[in-house]
């Protein structure tokens, strides 16, 4: 049975920064309160011309470059987002088209902030089963578009960004070693974006009732998160026949510094084994775990051979964790430039649209 290794990684974070002081000019809050209760100092907010696919494509191209493989080598793209570009088509298909992944199946996986754990595990299991060789997993958010900037209990928390992993099959042991995925739909109301789906289709009243914004029972989510984070990490470690002594790093979902502190206490681990960057990005939902992981790799914290735990929680309610051995890119003599495929991808996409248009004209005449 092949192993599924993480061989490429990349992130994309929009430049504009929104500080706590900036938010305190919009709602009744202040920097001290936000830092004390959440650990967040600032977050990045997408420009008007940036969408989940825009950020997702940039992160994906970087990940392919690190893995040194072409978009045409990808068999499967799983995109996970709490702020997808549309209800459908999947954001994964928009990314597939823009990067030129001509042989890839592409779908979105909705697991809210736990989405990246679920998606990485699903990609790894597809590789482990032998049905595919190369997968691209992307968590990408422009959640700022769904935030009520008059609601101080939510607008201080979230930020935009994207992160991506390339997973590849290998006979060498390592890569994704175990995973747990859990859910409890009885808590669906605790964290919800109610408007725009089939239950509350967009209408004047859904807009008046602010249904197109994130609604959250912060205290309930806080209690749930502090209960499940440590538990999930422990269960994933047990599945891999490991203990906390065997791992070098834990990369938790970056929602709130205090939640991470509680998980550390539960696991009896020092906080300096946790990768934490919530102060600079806020909660980027599905993108938070890959952004934190990639930063830790790029800073030289996570090294080849390290065993790590990725652990998340979020709306659904959902939570999960996975244990991985970080092995890095597969050594290769070829030098691939995935960014160059974008030009041809655009040409191909335009040609396909033109053909579809002409086919439409032609078939109308036939009728
Ligand atoms: O991906 C998962 C996403 N969600 C989460 O992880 C959220 C988890 N929950 C949390 O992080 C925390 O519950 C919050 C940061 C959202 C809130 O912190 P808290 O310590 O639970 O505060 P609270 O809701 O109990 O509010 C305490 C007080 C209240 O005032 P009173 O009733 O005691 O007078 C709030 O009205 O703080 C007030 N408050 C604020 N004050 C200043 C609430 N939000 C703010 C604010 N600035 N932004």
C-alpha cells in the first residue's frame, strides 16, 4: 500500500492589513480587549479583485513549485472553503481551470474550519488506496465578505488567506500516518452562515435579517473547542501508536490563543511545541492550518523527519486531527515551472469557451 507524503506547500495572503485599532474605529472595541481575549493583533483582508480562487491558485502554484511537479500531473484537487466563490460550481474547478490541471478531478469539501484536515485525509486515503498518485489540497478564504462589520463579537476574529499542500504517493514509509474525523450536527446553530442556501434563499428579508453573515455563539464554540482539540490530537496519536513525546510540533487551527493554551494544558505539552501565528492573521478558517504549517516549514521550525500533529475544529460542528511525518519534496533531476502552465491554461480556457459559444450558435441553427 503506497504512503501519502506531503511533498509541496504554499500560501497566499492578501497584502491589506486590518489592525485592532482599525476595527476599534468601526465598532465599540479596543486593541487590549481583542489581544487579551483572542491573541489577535491584525488580520489580512482580500482586495475587491481577490477571490478564493485567486488566492487558491497562488498557493497551489507555490505548492506545485516546491513539489516540482506540473499541474498536468495532478489527479485530484480538493478545495475546502468556508467562503466558497459560489455555492456551485466548486471553487476547486475554478482553480483546476486556472492552473491547467487538465487531468484532475476537482471538488469542494465543506468541513468549515476543520475542512483542511478532512480534505488532506481524503486525498491521502485516495493515494493510499492506489487509485491516484498526486493530489492538491487547498484551503482558501475571503471570509471577510461574510462578516458583519457592525458585529464586534465576530468581526474581530476572522481574516483572509489560502494555503495548499501537494500530496504524492511513495513506497517509502512516512507522510500521513493517521487521522481522526469527528462531527456533531446538534451544534450546527453555534456557528452558521444561514442565508443564501435552500433554506433561506437570498431575498430582501434575508438581507434585512443579516442572514448572509457569520453568526456565532462564541462562548459555546469556545467551550466545544477547548474540549475537542486536545482529545482529537491524542486520538490521532494513539491511532499512529505514538504519544506526545514522539512529536516535534502541533499545528492547531488558529482561532484563539486561549483555546490553544487550553489544548496545550490538556496534552501536558509546552506551548513552544505549538505553531502559533494567530496574532498576525486572525482566524483564516480552512486556510489557518496550512498557513501556520507552511510558515513553520519556511522558518526552519518543521524539518524533514519531524512528526507533527495538525488539529482543527469548526462549524458543523466538526473537529479532527492528523499525524504526519514531514518528508519534503521527492528528489528529482527535472526542473518544473508550474507558473508557466498558467498562460497555456488561460489560452486553453478561452479556446474552450469560444468552442462552446460556436457550438451553441451552430446547434441553434440546426434546431
Ligand atoms: O473557527 C472557529 C471560530 N470561532 C471561534 O473559535 C470562537 C470561539 N470563541 C471565542 O474565541 C470567544 O468566545 C470570543 C473571543 C468570541 C469572545 O470572548 P469571551 O471571553 O467569550 O467574551 P464574551 O462573549 O463572554 O464577552 C465578554 C464581554 C461581554 O460584555 P458583558 O456582557 O460582560 O458586559 C461582551 O459584550 O465582552 C463584550 N465583548 C466585547 N468587548 C469589547 C464582546 N466582544 C467584544 C469586543 N470588544 N470585540
